[in-house]
């Protein structure tokens, strides 16, 4: 049998790198993220799993790579655990014997769609949500899909086997699949079809790596629904049974028990920046609520259902509830927001006995049991049961056995556990039924050493014993468990520097993975640690003492682009991005971690000249056209806030905005050289002290101009004035009465004045990029589109992902932290523009313009990136110069500075400064330094001393070396004269702030260089 492999040899790592390149990861921290699924085990049970951490994680892009991986595993007898969305909680992806986790989510292509035969062949790693969206665009749809469609994969559902939406008509997942290709544990590739598929269903990757699946399809139609309430499970059962008997053509039937409904009614709505983003949800009745779904064309055929509902003792609910429940289809775990933890018990029972199962659960389990039910076409219903608790409580251990009590009740009435997996391996025979022996024989024949996902079907002996004992003493366990409720846990105290509200969210997170695939940090960097799910998991591990909050992890929080896609995706409506924002000052100011290095230069520029581009404050108003200077210099009710980038770099934004406002007969003023940066870079960099100073200046200066409505062109500036400034003003006791609007919001109300003046046609295909800070964060979607479409000659095309679903450009935090990653993120968005054959990508965000223009330059793309205001102003007849080259020139300085501030590059520069550094050393250390050259072994003694010495020495050395350092920086970083002139003021304080945290990263590179220099000199 395969042995536990916790680490790989250097030779083995090299072989994997040859196969996967950068798509294989050996970092211990990263591997830790791939050692769990969404389930939470009690603290007393978890040790029975042993060390469930892989030795490597490999992202498999195609079948050929899967074959190479399996051959590699056979060569060295290393376990392989296939992993997709990890959206299940049965222990199906737990690497209990280490080895290699094979992440198949990159095998996500749609390979063929056959419209005539209604079939599609897809990569096993494609997410159901993405596949369904692509098929819908072609007038097609899948037959059935899981309730976790936003995160789960096609291959994962086959490996799990289950019931989902559409199962009332089409049955289990395996029934909707024509065939599957699998890389067997031997390395052989085999196609399974017909009855052969049963050797794969529910086996959780133990029979191989599923690479490709052919699905059965149906024609796409809008889904309609009828929702009904029932006083008890018996009347609910009667209605479902009657609907089936009378052949009502339903697609899907799901229901909630009263306990689930109660919690669903109490879950908070989604809030962004302190405001609800939609009208309140309708209140569900405290009853069994059932949702009957069907394709729109069957509207007349399902009309008898309403009589069935009433004759069964039910009541048809208003259409607005049915519509709401359809919109909430994939938010089953929303109720976990009120958890914070859940004890699960998922069972399959015959519909005919469902009411008796509910009765026994209600009579025997004292903790409230929340149940979601889902019907299949074979007369069985899945009951997904959960009990609220707290995994941090010792009582969680004694309450957890209640899940076995629910399983026992299901078995008593002809049911079984829904799936087996590692945690319920001893139930495998009842799960697989007649197919159990065939699966065992297949496994023995093709994988006698249990190489593929070992122990998942057989279990671990300690865990199996614990489950057996739990079943044997179930009555006793139930008696104790019934006394182990804790109600809802209150989070009131800061723990290890983590605010209580963030701790609560970390434990509430269901780990469903909805946030993962669409997170730009995840698809930009490729690893679980970068995703919101990964960050929440880290916080739990940190609080439990299983991980450290170091600089590496700090960087993960800081480099988030703050796009808020995670907030949109989260089924629990958690304020994720705002939580990371609250953590930033905790990390940078309280824990004194290093912010992203270039932000220290920006901070000094802000404090000195009040802008992020290190330009002179006196030049901030130079963008203003001569003919407007006097007109907009006085007081006005409207104040245009241009922002740093529009004022100094992409001046077409500011000029275009001013021209549009003036031509629309809007009287406005500007702050001119009294305007400061809005402060968002410092807010996001965790330097809230700098932000506060800047904010106070802007508020005061805008008041002095008599402004009542602030107009912005930059979405980030809009968000600061609209959301953040009022919040801070209230906190600081500052009067704040400004209305805040984007210029597009103001101008759409003036289109009757402006539109007749738009004369110059563009005559190009134009697409629109929604900027995150005014789109998802503010809901401003239509005004910019209306303004853009008013320009003559434009053929407008939407990007595939738009409005709430629009992908982030990758700026600003990631662009400053890691430009190659940011460019990759931007290119994914630009690929969407290529797909619609756009000549121009229009946007209204200066940061998006910088990001896209640098990405276009980096990838040598033939694409024009233009600002909305500039496009409209040109149509008005104004000569607005294109600022693309100015953008690239300004960014080059930042790009080279970012590159220089990387530890190895900094060490290389400091090698050049070695003579000055040696000369600046304290006199008492110089003899010891020189002894390295003459005394054998002194260099070996020096190496461990350097990490302790350098932090002590640097504060006194750096000022003496600074003049030479400035010259060295100037050699490496192309700078305009205004930056060169300011560097003596900016660099010393920035380096003073950076060095305490940067030194540990520098020393491994710097020490050998220093010792080598001493030996030679």
C-alpha cells in the first residue's frame, strides 16, 4: 500500500516543475490550504485524520498533464488526490497520506457543443455556473446542476454523485452525463459510457482523474416557479406525490423546513459601505416552504399544480416570493451567516417516509434542525440537515454525534447517508448498493496500492472506530448531545489583533468557494491562499495558533485590488472587502508590518506635495484650459474634484470633464492647487494617519469654495467622497453635508442640452469597462452608458461580464504590488474586448486607464484604451490630446521603482554601495569586519550574526549612505526632473519606514555579498 509522503525530494520537485512549470507549489503554507474541504470536524475527532497536508499542489491543465502526473506518482509510489471546487464536506479531497493534490479546475474548456444532438463535451474542471452561462448564450442549458453551481465543477459532481436542480425531471448527476474520460491510476486513459459510468459515480476520484465529460443538454428557457407553504411534512409529501402521480411537468422541487425558514428570514441583506444594495426580501411564512420550478413554456401544463397544493392542505404564495426564491437558488448556505458553525447530517430517504423522518427528528433532536430538501425522479428526497453551533466550543464535540442520530433515523425508514467519503467510509456499501462490489473490483484491478485518493473509500481506522462507537452508543450520545446546545456565539473581544466582527465572519464563512474563481487575486496568482475563502481560513488557523501572521500573509491582504467581486459573489452576503480594509491599519500601524513598499514613497509625496505622482503641488492646476481658468476659479455650488492622475498624467480626463460640464451649462468650480489626493492609496495601504490628514484638507478646501455638490471623474475619488469621507467625518466630529455625484450622473440629466452639440462621429466599435469603485461599490452603471451611446458613430457592444459581474482591471493595489500579476488580470479583461471585436475600450477610471494601457503595451496588443470624458469632449469638437504615451512614461518610473524595491534587486543595489556602508560602520566593528579576510572561519561566524546586527546598525548607517543611494536609484529608475529634485526629501523617510521589515528579506541576499566584499577588500 502507498506510504504517507509529506515532503518530496529535490529530484522529484524538479520533475514536477518540468511538467507543470509555475503551476506546481511546494510552499508549506500554500499546501496547508489544500488539506481540507468545507466540513468542520470536532477538535477531538480531527486528530484522527493525522497530518492531512499534501507535499505539493499541481494545477493540471489538460489530460496529457494528468497522464504525466499519474505516471510520476507510480514511478515514486506517491499518492494523488484529485481536487476540483472542494465544495463538499464528506472528506473526498483530504490528503490523509500527503502526496500531491491534483487541482483540475484549470481543465475548464468547452470543447464541443452539438446543437442537433443536444450534447456538450467539456473539461471536467469547468464550473457549472460558467458552463450554464456559456450554453445559455447559445440557446441551450444543462439538464440538471447542483445547488453549489457557482463553485462546483462538472467532474466534481460526477465524482460526488448527487441530486440538484432539475433532478425531479432528470435524476441524479450520472443520469445527465453521456460519457466521461478518465486517467486511470495506471496512467491509461479510458472512456466510460452507459452503465460503465457507475464505476465513477460517487467514488470521489479514487478511480482516477476525470478529464472530460459529455453532458446531455436541453433547450434553454427562463425558469418559472410556484412557491407554496405547508403546515406539516405530511401535507408537503402529499402535494409532491400528487404532482408526480398526475405527471405535472416540473423541472425541480425543493423545500425548506420551518427552522430553516426562520433563520433565512433573519439573515442580513447585503450591505455595501453601510447601505443596503436592494429592497428588503419578502418574509417567508413559518411553515414548510416548497418551490416547484418549471420551464416557462410549460406554464399552462403546470396550472393544475395550484389545485394540488390546495387539496393537499397547502397555500400558494405570492409570485414575488417565487421570484425571490428562484433568485436565491444558489444561496443555500446563506443561513450560516447566523451560525457561526454547523453540524451537518445529509441523508437520502424515500418520499413516502419523509414525514415520519421529520417527526422523529423533531421528537428526538432537541437542537433546532435546519432542513433543505431536494427531490429526485426516483422517489427519493435528499434532506440536507444542519444544526447551529460553534466549533470553538467544547460542546461542539458532544453535540456532533447528533448527526449520527439523524442518519440512524433515515436508515430506520429505508434511507441512508447521502454520500460516504472519508468520514463515513464504513457506510460505503449502503451508498453504492449493488455497485459496491464492482467498484471494489475495479479499484483492486487498477489501483492495488491505493495510490489514487487513498483511504477515501475505506476510511482511517481511528475515525472508523470512532464512528462505529458513536453508532453503538447512539442513544447515550443523543442524550448528551441534546444538552450541548450553545445558542448563538457572541463575538465581542479583539483576539490577537483581529477585530471581533472579522473573527465572527471568519467562523461564519461556509468555505463554499463561490468567491474563489472570480477573485482576481486567485486567477491572477493561481493559488487558494489568495482567495477570500483562503483568507478566512487563514484567520481561523491564526486564531487557533496553527499559522503566523507574518509579512507574507500581510502582503496577501494588502495586495487585494478591493474590487468587491467577493462581496457580490458571497452567498452569505458577508462584507469581505470591507473586512480586509479594516485589517490594513491593524497590520501596518498596530502590528508594524510593512505596507507595499512603493506606498511609502507615495506617502512622503502626499505629505509633501499632496499627490501620489511625486509632482509639485503648484502644478496641479496646469491642466485647466486657459479659456476656463477665470470662469471656474470662484465659488460655486458644484465643485469638480479632478484627482491626482487626471491632474498630472491623464489630463484628457480632467480637460474632457471640464469641457462637458461647461457645454452642459453647469456652473462649477475647482480647488486648483489646493486640491489634494483623495487619499484612497493610503487608506488601502493601511496608512490611515496620512489618509486622515489629506481628507481633512480636502473637506475644508471644498467648504471654502461654497460647494454643495462634489463632482468627480475618478471612481475611487467618488467612493471616497461618497462613502468614506462621511463615515470618517462622523467619527471625527466634522460637519459633512456634501452631495456627491459622478459627472456621468450629472450630465445624463443635461443630455437635452449636451446631445445636440455632439457633432463629431467616432465611427468605431466601442465596448465599456465597468470600474469597480463606482460599479459594484456604488451601482452607477447606466449613466456612463447613456453618455457614451449619445456620441454619434459608435457601435456599442457589451463585454461578456458586465455591471455587477464585471471583471476587475487589476489595479491599483496589485499593479503596485506585483505588476506581472496585474497585467495578467488586465489581459483577461482585454480578452473579453477582443471577443466582441472592439476597436476601443472605454472607461471612466484613471487607474483602469493606466492599468489597461500598460497591459496593452506589455502584451503588444492592437487596442485603443480611452476615457469616456475625452471621447465625449472630442465629439463636442474639442481637440483633446491622447494621453496614452504620457501614461506609459509616468508609469515607467513607478514600474522601475517597484522592481528596484524587490529584496534581491535592493540587495544588488546595496552591493554597489558596499564601500560607503563599510565606511559608515561603527569604528568598534571595523576590526571584526576586516578579520573575516584573515581569520579562517570568521565568515561562517558572521552569517548567523548578520540578521541580529543589521537591524541595529541600519538606522545609523542609512543616513550616511543616503547620498550614494540616491545616485544609485537614479541610475536604475528613469525619473523626470521634478521627481529627481524631490527624491532627497522623499527617499530617506520612506527607507526609514521600510527598513525594519525589509531587512529580514534583504539579509539572505545581502550577507554573502558583504562577506565577499570584505574578503576582497
